[in-house]
C-alpha cells in the first residue's frame, strides 16, 4: 500500500506546481503588499479538509480527532516563528521547496537538503533532547479548541466556513486589473492542464480533497496521519545515513511523489528549467532550510502539518502555529524585502 503514497504525492505535486500554490507567498503578501488573496485560498483548502475530517469522526470512518497533537505553547510559538522566518529565506515552505525543486530550481535543492538534515538532527539526532524538552514543556490538557470549549467540532466547522466563504467572495468580486494573455498553443484538456492559469480557489479545493484522501490511504498503510512533510523528510535523511529501511514509510513515498508530480507538470507545461542562483541566494537557501527543519521539529509541523492538517482538526497547535509562522515570515520580510522596496520605489 506504500505505492498510494507516491500516487497521492504525485497528484499533490502536480496541483501545487500548476496552481502555483505557494504558502510562503501567501504569508509574505500579507506583510509586503497587504494582500490576502492567497491566504484566503489556504483557508479554502483547510475548510474542505475540516468538513471531511468532521464527517470521518461523526460517522466513525476514521477517529482522526484521536491523533491531534498535544499543545506545547512555547514549542509551537517559537518553532512556528523560526519556521516562518526560514521559509522566506529559503524562498518556499516545505511543499513549495519540494515542488520548486521538481521544476529545476537548484536553490530549492539546497534548501530541501538542509531542511531534511536539520529536521533529522532535531527529531532524532544531536538536538533531539532540546525538541523533547520544549515539546513536553507546559503541555495543555486539551489538544483541540472544541474540547477546551466543550462544543461540537461542527460548530467550529460552521464558523470556519462562514469566514472563509465571506473572505473568498470578497476577493473574487473585487475589480481585477486586465492582464495580457498569449493565444493558446494547446486545446481541450491539454490547454486546461498545462497552459491555462489555474484559479487559486479551485486549486485550493483540489488540495483540500487530496489532503482528505491522504488520511484513509495513509491509515491503511499503518501510518495514522494525513499529509505531512517534515517527518518524512527527516526519515529520508535518517534512511540515507543509517540504512534503516523501517524509516521508509508511506510519508516518504508521499514527499518523493511531490517531486515526481511537480516535474511532470513543469515538463509538460514547458516550465521546467535548471536554474542556478547566485552564491548569496544559495547561502540564504541553506540557512532558510536549516531554520525550517529546526522550527518545524519544535512546532510539531510545517505549513502542511500545522498550517493545513492540524488547523483542519481545530487543534491549538495548528492554529497557534499558523499565526506564529505568519509572524515569523513577517519579521523576515521586514529584514530582507521591505528595506529593498523603500530603497528602490520602483520595486513596489
């Protein structure tokens, strides 16, 4: 059943690449351009998965609420902030780094290598004790928001849908600037899949459905979780350094599938190109990747594990971690992007 991880990952990578779904960009735009277009799209993906997970629990299909991560406030906030800072330096979050690596972006390969390496170092390597300490410090009694409030998860689903629906409608009904378009070279399905720009909100719905499908497929393979990037990335580093085959699970096939799906999408759409950045960008990618591995290990998840999956479970870790990541990205944007815009008004 491990092959289903590869298939889900390939579908995920394909949709991410063709939809240009970049969570780092969503966080960055909030601070740099005061634009919430892509952040709202992330909330659409969260909402789709939230409906499915609530249904899984209500109808006894999968007890996904039983695996929500315990909330360790310091680890979640500090780790989320570090991760958010790192993704802006690396030029992409966990999934963004994977799918851009599949497009041929060499800087993303450096970020990816150090992300996996530092995730392994903080999960099972020399810094594992620091992770264990912060992950066990001040852990709260209830893992989820609805448990703390003593209400049904469906109440929070309804609130999330109302907010997301209003937000999406507001964005979609705003006047749009005219854009120059080239005449299509492809027709039919090929045009839709590989040439036409995808709507962010349609892309978000597809991502939410893929995230939902990952749960039963991963569960059947013995891995009681849905989409996840940091743990599998750490496992890859662990396998390559120890040869322990037990580390190669459904999640490892998932992240490898993202590379495959992204490569197929980029190649078929003519967007694949090996691009080697300058030395300064490579150094930033390496530092950013290292911060990503550290931060995600402490926070218990990345923009997928916390920002997409745990949020759809309404866990405290997911929502507090998401806020911390946005703040971390904002801090990095203030250091690396905003001074450049002030110094060069034309850049804005």
